[in-house]
């Protein structure tokens, strides 16, 4: 399904554009110093120099296809938490296209470094960002060049910083003491977080919840990229600096914004097919090998990696 079809997919490049579009607006308003300070605060490198799935060093200057892993983490006090959301994004500037894949959090796969199979989102609880990246790479057989980790508990700060968001709710539901009627609704930070967390009363389960997360992120992008919201840029930057971490440097972000922004003209959302199954009383999402291989091949082709 192409992501330019339907309102639920107007979010362009999810959290990456939240960062890059706001950065682009910053240059126009000469706020370079404050943005650089925020990006430096967000910067959290990982130990490896490059993915083992890449034979050669990635060159942003040459406009080579790149990949990101968006990790939405439910972190509580004194608890590392688990990956609440895993979204793989690949950008091919030559084709001017983006592919996005949401990996269901309950997907059963081998956890790199643990020697056992488990839910893919548990990789974060076991070994943080690096184990999560390694596990996703092994699952899809593609490189992950960059990660962007968003603290979902602090997600509400970002929503409040842009002055709240408006979304179109597909069906009415109640969650954690809040009522969410069907239709257009306006959310502050607390309500937005609850809106994106509800899963069990959604007829589409985790897939429906992922769509609601994308709705809210789309609304953040729309307001964050607008001129009117830039008057609150200090609050926006403070919220992003506190709740977002990435291995991208400030210079790498500048290169990506300059050389890859045209990829936004064609966005395709991939959905991984599978079925739920209980094992020893625990629910897993089982992806058939042929399905995993098909998705892997699509992403490899988009990244110009030999099949």
C-alpha cells in the first residue's frame, strides 16, 4: 500500500521528519546555535563503526540509500523498559522514495546475544539499543545505519510543546479513565499518550495502535514544521532534547536534510503478514519464513544491496 493514499499515512517520514523539517525551518530563522546544542544533547553513539550488513562505509555525500530504526521505548523510573514500537525506514534518494515497515512488537525471532527466541521488543530490555539493532538486522538481513529512540513516556512533552494535536479517531473507545469519541478530536500530551497506547480494545490490535501512533506523529510534524509553531521553538527543542536519542551527529543530519529530502515525494508503507500463536501460555506473532524473506528482499533492493 502506498503511503500517499489515505489520511492515516500523511506522516512523511515519522520521527525523522519531526527532526529534519524543524531543523530546516530553523535555518530560515537563524536559530542555528540552539538547534546544534539540542542535536548534541540528543547524540548517543553506539560502539560499532558500521553495520556488519554493509561491505563498505556508508557515504552520505554520495547520496547512497540509508536506513533508520525508530525505537519507541516505554521507559519508566528505575526500569530500562521495552521497545514499544519498532519502525524500519529506508530512503533511496535516486528513486526519491521511502519505504517504512512497522515490526509488530510480539514478533517471535532469535534475539542476538541471548541465544534464544523471544518477542523482538524484548531485545531492548535485554541489551538496549545495540541488541535491538542487531536483532532487527538479523531478522531482516539489512543494515541499520542510524537509530532514533523516542521515550514514549516523555512523548507527551513534545505534544504539549507544539500546543496539542488534532487527529481523526476511527472509532470511540475508553482507556485509563479517558474517553475518546469517534471523529476529530484534540489531544494534549497526557491524552495523546493514552490515545497511542491503547491496544487490546482495538479490532486490529497492535496494527491499529501503530496507526494511531502515526496519526499523532503526523500531527506533530504538521505543527512543528509550521511557521506559527516556531515561536515556541525553545519548548519544542527542549522536549526533543530530553526525549529523543540518536547516533546521528549534527553534521550527518545536515547532510541528510540536504541530500535526501526529495525522497519524501513517494512513500510506501510495508506491512508484515503473520498470525498470532500462544506458546507455553505466551502470545507471539509468527511471521512465516517466506513472508520475512519477501519483505527483506524489498528492503534490500531499495537499499541497493545485492540479493
